[in-house]
C-alpha cells in the first residue's frame, strides 16, 4: 500500500442529514480512497468505506470554496475540506492517482455470455414497451369518449404518469441498444479487442439464463469505466488484514448519497509534444501556414479560417459516444437544472454564446428597415418579419450543439454593412464599435454575470436612429430524452425618431434525441408589444408532438390597438418558409429563410482584439475542435475556466466586486451604458435629425 495522502475530510450522508467527520487515506498505487471514522480506526484497520478511482470524475463548486465531489458509476460522493487550499491539495492528489490507474480487462467467456443474455433482455423490454403503448392509447381513447369531466380528470392523472413511464422506458431501451452495438466487439487474430466501457457493464442478467452465471469475483468492466458503487451497513467494517486489499467495487457507509451539480469535471492534464499553443495567436500561425493566406489588417476584408467557414460540424450518431452520454444521463434527474453540469467537449459548437446572439442580426437590412417605414402598422409588421427571420441564422445546423459558456467579462464586438445603403464612411466614434461607420449596424455583447449566467447585448444603426438593448439568462433543464434551455430576459427595440419602444422575449430551445442524432427545436409563446402605438403580436413556436406533424412550426398573429381579431395570420417553419394570410384575403410569402442572404458579420482580426474578446479568448479551443483533437480542446477549455475561478478567488480575498465594462443593472434589467437614444439627447438641436412627418 503506497499512501500518497491522508487526513481529515467531512463526508455528506443522508443518514445523518449532514456532514460527518472521516479520516481519509489515498492509496496511489491501487487508486483507492479509503475512509475511517477516526485515525485510530485507520490504525486498527476498521475501514468504513472506500471509493475506487478508476475513471472517476472530480467535481467542484465555484460558490463553495471547500467542497468537491467524486462521481463513480451512478454514485456521487460529497466531501468538504477545511478550506480551499486543502481542497486543492486533495484534488491534485486525486487527479494524479486517477491518471496512474490502468484499464481493467474483461474475460472472453463473460463477454459471450453477456451478449446472449443481453439480447434476450432487450427483446423482452421492447415487447413490454409495445404492450404499454397500446394500453396507453386505449386509455387516451377512453378519456376522449368519457362524458363526465370529473372522471376525465382522474383518467388524465393516470395518463400523465403512464406517459412519463413510457418515456423512461424508451430512454432505457436506447441506452441498451447503444450497449448492444458496443458488445459486438471484433475478434482479430484470435484476440478480442476492447471497444471501451459499456452502459450495462456490471449488470447481472443471469435470471434470463438456463443456469445461474458464477461471479467468481471477476473484475467486470464498468461504465465509463467506473467501479460499481455498493454500500456497507452502518456497523459493518473490514478486519485489519483487509486494509491493503483492493475491493472489487466502491462502497459507502451511507445508503443514499445525495447528488448535487458539480461545476467542473476535471481530466488529467497532458502536454502535446507536437504542438504547444500557449497563446491564442499561435493558432493563427498554424492556420495561415496551412492555407497560405496572408492576414489582412483591414477588418472588412479579413477572413477568419476558424470562425468564418460554415463547414459541417457533424456529430454523427451519438451512439459512438454512448458511454459518455449514458454517464451524464445517469447523473441527472428529470427537471434538474443543468447550469452547473459540464457537458462533454465533443458536443460544443465552435463559437461563444455571445457570438450566437450576434447571429440574430444576420439580416441587418430587415432590422434597419423598421425605422424607414412610415406608419405604426407597417413598422410592427416589419418588427415581426425581422424577428421570425432571425432564428434560422442563429441555428445554422440541424445538429444540436452547445456554444461555449462565456466567462465573466467576456465580450464580442462586430458590425455589418447594410446592403444597398449609402456609402457613409463617417465613423460613429462615440458608438459601441468606434471603427464602424454611422451607416453600419454595430453590435456589442458582454457576459455581465456568472451566477446566474447573464449575457447582455446591444446593437444600433446611427443613421436610421434604431437600436436594440437586451439581456438573456439561460437556464437548462434535463427533460428525459431531451434538454430544455429557457431564455429568461427581454429586449427593447427603440425606433428613436418615432419615440417607439417594442418589447419582446425569447422562445425556449430544446435539444431532442440526445442519445442518437440530436436536433434543435424551439418552443413557447412570446409577445411583441409597442406601448405607445398599441400594436401587438403573439408568436408561438410549436414543438413537434410524438406522433405526426412537422418540425419547426411557428404561428403568429398581429393585432391593431384594442382589437381582439388579428389583421394578419402567419404560419410556416421558422427555418423555412412562412406565409401570411391577411384579413383582406391576400395571401403571400411573409419570410423565406431559404432565399434570404446571410450578411457576414465583420470582426476585427485577432491581433487587434482585446484579451477577453470571444474569438481571441476561445481561439485555442476552437482550433482543436476544428482539428478534432477533443482532449486538447478540453484541456484548453479547462484552463480558461480555471483562470476564471482563480480570479474570482483573488477578488474575494481582496474584497472586490466584479465591475462590468459596457452594461449596468437597472432594477432587474441590464442596459448598455451609452445607448444611441442617450447620446442623441445630449447633442445640440442642430445635430439632431427632425422626426419624419
């Protein structure tokens, strides 16, 4: 037994409803973390429990500087050190131990037996599911035909439970199907090649066999690849001779370890001898040498190979990542907030969330046209037209991928040239983008809060006197076979020459089919309203029902003041074609996203960006993802997040609060420091444009 570290920690248990003092011993050779009720008990060999560290994930919480977690095979153990420094020492030692552990091996005989039993279990599960679906359909028919409202309500309660059960079973079957494919490992030259950890490793299917299968204390491969977690009773201990033994599984003194979200999943760091990127600019050197394209200093002509190419970021089937996705699903519950759950790097989209918000202005001419129309009715119709046409550019791919979570203080700046506009080159020097002209649409975004994660953004066109101020707080929830992202916040669109403000909110986003090929859909009702004119619009993004219907449906109605009947109805697909049916009987294409040109946003070259601007900040991560070097991307991502934690710790020690650069809080809202409407009010009357008649 090679003791790497030992000392006191507190361990959370549901039995005592709180933290319990324990003496912990980390064996570096075997990768085993043992714990005892006291140091004296450790000397006597009375071990209370242990955690096998093979493939374990270490989790920490930014909001609590002394706690951390170890996750092993559907179990999360919670620990508390005396202070942050002690926690860091334990985490460093644990990561080192995890890194030194070799992979376990499974026997050929066990593998063959598992496949036969496993296929039988899968067939039975699917058969039972079909029976349950048929019964649920019969119940649905009975509810529809039931004449008594009270009975209908009681039946509906049963049906809701049945629906949830069916979804859970579907979820399980998909996991089983993924594992079945992994079980079919190829045999080459008489050798069984290991295809990696399986979702069902360690499961016992002997009750489906003619004769029970003997365990023989064989060490089975475990999912992801964790040891199976079991529990000892409160009074069970190991004798002194077992102190140096290596248990087959992890076990704990408490029966129900309570899970809570971990902010970060750390992986052992490693250096790449072939390419060490210490500064984001190094990636530019690699790209430039590969493409032989010189970097042009003018932002309007600069082409960024990492960000300006729309290549296919195809995830392929998630079955190839089955063990990782399966592990994540095992650690979450339906309805759980996923804000602090770190998703695997391979599902990241190669841009920051702040840049994704900028992509909603990919049709700048549709946005600025709002201010050019003469009547309130026309302006409201154009607001809805721009809004409905904005989402397809923000989601350019059918594949559901997650943009980078911005770090605190991160910014993104860009501008667009308006098609067919005047060639006004006068710079808007007091605007959000000083190098943009007054005829450009300028955009700036900043991550203003980390807990909760709030992004604020602002855009304006000086010449047309139009701006938009907004903020979004994203909140993710696990929904079984999908993930829901709720966009909490609002935008205020200002048409300054008419003193009009349009308030609008955002639909929720959903990542569906997360175990196969994930795809994105939007859902929810939003309201667009202008308090001054009284015009309003109701927009609904429809989620696809389980049976029938189309994906990505959206409907909208626009109302005149004090009118309950819309003067136009709009229906179609938010990433396709939307049609308008006017009260006058006229029908027309309202928005056709297939023919709308996406205007390239103009971003300064990396060497002219600040250190916290998104593209420079995430440049190494983006480069490695583009090169499909996921481990390197994960390490670079961890560096950025660790730096954020270190800076937060330093501010706390110095008693300083984080100060934003471009936005400030007004009540519950975040607004830009120096918006166009404020700047125009401060100008002399001679420099202000007269309001149109």
